């Protein structure tokens, strides 16, 4: 299956965050997040494993009870059902993979 960028829908889950699905299979899904400086993704958790990397920019991420500041090229892994949040320190682009796919992101 092929996914065309021009056909993808852009969602705005919170102020300063744009999200679009890049590709999706039976067992995993790739999502692009464009994050504006100052935006925040509030604490949340989900039953999906999440891995990603920061393609551009800088943000602070809290995973469980640990806080990290990540920059361009840094990656992260979030186990299922672990609370996490993000504070965007610079305009950023993050690419995340969710397994299994998040139906709420379709």
C-alpha cells in the first residue's frame, strides 16, 4: 500500500501541535508531529508502545517520573500505559511509531 503526503489529513490535537499519519500497517503506524515553540502536550498514557525521534528542534519530555531534554537526532521509547508529556522548547518536528496503530489517529 502507498500513502501519499498530499492525501494525508492534518489534525490539531492541542494548540501549537499538528499531527498527520505518514503510513500505517497492520501492526504499526508512523506519525509526524509539527510542534510550535511553547506548545505543551499534557500528560497522558495509552496502551500503545511508542518510539520516536526528534528530526528538528528541541523539547522537554517527561516519561513516567523522569524528565529529559531532547535535541535534533535524539530518540525515545515509551512503554505502553506509561504517563508522558512534552513541553516544546523550539519549533520541532518529531516522527513517532505506534504499535499497534492508534485508531484515534486514523
